[in-house]
């Protein structure tokens, strides 16, 4: 019986790979890669000629039986495009299936953007909550941030550059103006860690639109201080949240109630904003609000 090796790969700098990881990638029968084109760049750099097969979110159900068949006799390595497989990347389905089949699973230590961002942030590292990628919709994102904050630990999450400013606006609303840091392009040529209050980071990235994947680190609750009072959302944020709800086919009443639950803003104020939206769209011949 073979072994399934979970092999972290560099998140930017190709030299950030362990000698053990290179040994495993050379010795296994097959490498299951999230993107075989990306994998070939890494393998060619280290003169590794092990065969590869694609394994990603769209084919993992189909690939798992094939890989289990190989694992009955040979070792297989699983890699993602960057970092540790299974952390916000495909892998969980194969890992569970291998464990259930009695196949040994060995996770190698190695590159990940989570810990470098956390320790470089200057925020407490003794306890942290990893929230992965936050929801794309504003209301759901606010709820996810509040849920993450409930444990009182430092919060670490991933965010796409084009959503970073909106995410920081929601974090300000959900958590108050806490200390935070944004790490982007870690280990690459333009690596940057920006530290400050959430409001300061929001202002910085409004003026300097970010590029590359970002890791956001937000301070946990101060011991003994209780939860930070949420910053009252401004009208533009409320407009955006209401439009998010309406886009999902919510009625006028349901949209207002959903946003009221998330923000504590009075229904009367939300109905006023909805009326303004409706009048504005009517003038432009656009959206109908039920």
C-alpha cells in the first residue's frame, strides 16, 4: 500500500520549498496537482520528472477513485498551486477518502501565507482564528466577521484585491476600528505589509489599489474590554447591503429586515433609503423594487 503525501509548494519564491518536499516529489509514482501547468514550472525548476495528473475543485469527485487505485500500490503526492493543499484549496475530499480506505496520509510542513502574515502583523499570535475566504456579499461578510470575532482571538482571512476595500469597510462596521494589517504578495518581489487601524488601511488602499492576493490580520477583542462597539454604517454601505439583498430576489420588506438584523439600523431609516433608491432608479428607468 502506498502513502498519500500532502506537499506544500512555494507561495511565490521558488526557493521556499523544503529538501524533504523535493525528495518526496521525486520519489512518488504520481503527483496530483491543482494546475498541472503551474506544477510543471516548479518541477522543471528542480529537474523533477514525476508524472502529473490534474486534481482540482471541478474534477476531484471523479479523480478520487482513480487516485485511490494508484495508492493501493504506490505513493502519491498532492500539491496545490501554492501553499499547503487542503487550506482553502482542493484536497479535503481525497484526504478523507484515503483515511477511510486505511491509506496512510502524511502532511509535510512548509509554505503557507497564514503564519508569515500573522507573525509580521505585530498582533498577538498566541491564539488566532483562521476564517479562510470571507463571503462575497456584504451582509454575509459582516456576519462572518462578527462570528469570527466571538472567540476573542486574532482573526486571519484571505481576500481578493478587488474586494479588499469593501471588506475593510465591513470589518470597520462589524468590529470597530481595531488594529489590523494587510500582507500582500508575500515572498514575492513586491511583498508588502501595511499596518494600522482598519480605517487607516481602508483609506490607504482606496488611494493605492492593491494587486495580488491579500492576507488580512485583525486584532482580537481586548481582554476585559468586551466587544468593540460596531461603527454605525454610513448610508452608502447601507445602500450596498440593501442592493445585495434585493439582487437575491428578496422583497423590499425582507431586504430591509435582513439589513436591520445585521446592523441594528431602524427599519424606518432603511425604508427611506429604499425609497431613495427606487426614485433614483425610476428616473433612470432601471430597477424595480417590490
